[in-house]
């Protein structure tokens, strides 16, 4: 099956300096071409498309901050095209079999979204059909946030947690659409979904416990999606009811 997969990763200029030497080499080692990797820099003063000098991947500067949704919004906002987009966080890295595994979608070729896992949260990781993202373009664009105050970004993070997997399930998509495009007539019953695995992400992989991966200020727990080979270093791993303030920095 000859399909084009590109990769979308929300981040910022400051975060990118610390994460790119962790994440990008693992993607490139998989044989992914730099032209197919897009990092979206939130809160940029200029809107542009340019290349990273170290790895030659694409940098998309956007002038809003919607936390996890920056990449989805940035794709339709900038008019970027692919057959599918695979979504990752900037605090990820991947195993050597990642690219080979996610291309095996013969059984899901009619799906609009293929989740990283069917069990528990997929953290938004998965394959999204380009046509699907553009079909909800109005709702995505209406979700843009231009208020970068601490209070606003805390609310945005809470929304991001609330909308986690928000484009991966029909009822969640319907809720997202009704919230951001109240006059939409989108029929979510026509959407088709698949998943790469029935196994949940492994929490505290290898029993590492909380560790400092990027800075001395923030401790993170390592998650591992074994079937797709995705490692995620998560700072916000506590139950929502136990969170007094979301961690937004590295």
C-alpha cells in the first residue's frame, strides 16, 4: 500500500533546543525523511515555514498556543498536505521498529484515525487521515488561543487533558466539534477507527521511577507503547484530582 505519512510534533523554540537531540535522531534512524517531519513552534512572533539547521526537518512557526492541539491546528492553518499524519509529543522518542510498524495499516486502510492503542489513553498518538483533519478545519481554527498568560495556559492545559484522545473517538470528536463549531452538521457516525494495539501503555517502564530527563527542575515518568515503539517522558502523570498546577515547562 503506497501511502504518504508525515509526522507532526507540537513544541516551542526553547523546548526544541532541549528535545531535538533526543527525539529527532530516533525518527531519522527509522529511515524517515527529514522533509516528512514537522515541528510546530507555538507563540512565535512570525508565522513561517523553515528548516532546522541541525536536522533539516520542517519548522512551522505559529502565533498561538493550544498545547497538544497546536500540531493539528497548524496543519490545516498552514495548508499542509499528506495522506496521513502521525502525531507525537516533543517529549517522545521511538524504537528502531516504529516506522515499519506504523506503516502496516493494510487492515485499516479505510480508517480516518488509527490509535496507538485501544486500551487506556493513547495520548493522542496515532495516524490521522489528512481528509479528516481538513473536514473539521473550522473547529480546529476556532480553538486557537492567543492569550499566553499563566492563567490562560493553565486553562489550556486543563482543556488539553480534557480533550486527550479528543480526535480518536466519535463521541469525543462530537463534543470537540460542538464546543468549537456549534453550528456544525458533521456526522461522526461516518468516521472509521482502528488501533495498532489492544495493550495499554506501560507505566513506569523498566521501573525507572520519576527521573530528570531534560532539566533539573522537572521529574518525569517513562511510558512505553510497546506495539508501536513509542517512549513518552511525562511530567503530568498524577491523577487529575491531585494536580494543583499543571507542569508546562521541560
